[in-house]
DNA sequence: CCTTCATGCCTAGCAATGCTAGGCATAGTG
DNA sequence: CACTATGCCTAGCATTGCTAGGCATGAAGG
C-alpha cells in the first residue's frame, strides 16, 4: 500500500482508536495494527505528531500517568473530538462512494 | 470533503478515467465530475500536473490533436498504465477494508 | 483592422502531511 | 558505573494537491 494513501485519513483513524478506549501513544499504534489486521504498521514519527495536532485542535486531551515507573501520555477524546469523528466517518463514506463510482465505474 | 483526502488516490482515478476512453485534460476533469456525481470538482492546477506525472511514469501517453481549431492534448493509457490501474484498484480495496475495520470497528 | 473575450493548456510557489533518522529521560541488569 | 530497553519527542525531507497567474489561438464587436 502506498504511503500517501493514508494522507488526510489518519486523523479519523486516531480519533476512532482513542474513542474506543483511552490509550497512550504506543497503545494507539498497536491498536491500529491489530484492528487493521496488520495493514497499518505506522512509525512513531507519524503517530505522535498527529496526536499532538489533534490535541492542539481540541479533539483530544492528554494527561501524564506513570505505569511500571515510566511516564506515559494517555489520550482521551473530547466532545469536539467525538463530533469530528462523526464528521470524518460521514466524509469517509461519501469519499468511498465517489471513488468507487470512478474506479469501479464503467470498467 | 477535506482536500487532503484525495492525496495518493488521484492517480488511480485518472487512470480509470483515461482507461474508460481517451480524452483531453478538460474532458478528464468533467468526466471525474460526472462519474462522481459532482463530488470531485478538481481544478486544472491539480489535474494537469498529475497527468504529466503519469505520462512521465510511462502510465499514460499523449498526443496533440486539433479540435475546433484548438490544440488539445489527448491522453491514452499504456499497458503499464493498465497494470498500474489494476494494482491501484487492489490497493484501494485493501485500504478501504483496513479503514473500515478501524473506523467502523468497535463503535 | 484592432480590441476584447472565451477556450484550453501550462507552471511557480505554497501549505499540509506522513516518513526517516536521531535524540532525551527513566528503570533495570551485570 | 556502563549498557540496554521502554516510551516519548522533534527536525528536516519528499510528495502531493491547491491557489494564482500566464500563454496561445479563435470568435465577436466597434
């Protein structure tokens, strides 16, 4: 799968993961991996900045916690985040409909 | 629909359009518009450079023709382009499967 | 004839985003 | 004290679609 395919869709995926249960960065990465059956295996350099963007946008909020003596940043979704997730799901549906119409279209 | 959503998927759409019948740039734009039921309304500055990329990659080839006294660059898909289109369709299917698994997943 | 407008193509530069590569701090082990 | 593993973070890059504007040809108006 080409790397650029993910562009613009990652935010929705992250919101969906965090909405399904608060986790820290590594947890998000492995949840993505598991839920997608291995299709998504994203590096930290992709996920961390994206989480920060979402927090800066007010869609997630984070707090530090200590587990096994290590600092972990744990994310939770906000009300605005849930609304955004709802929009993202709708966007995704219309996007796939449009792409399917063109790709599958006449062939 | 957010602009970035399209990133990485445009090439496949263009290949599919040209595969469905050779056209010039404007023709591609309106075909995208029509087939997607208005969802895709892409500016020239998006489509022309993308067509050039695909031609440089050997997936499309173009020739000049004159219609109604105006120069038109008409695109046709190559064998490599058809193979790439096939791959893109497969990529699209696995991508949607993975995203659906995460987005629709547990909710 | 000269000016104005429409068609159709093209490109420079920008902004957004995911990735590569590398760094920081703490805890446990020899 | 050195060394490794866990977990977080960031700088800089490459790609890509978009905005804004330009070029050439042909048709319409004074």
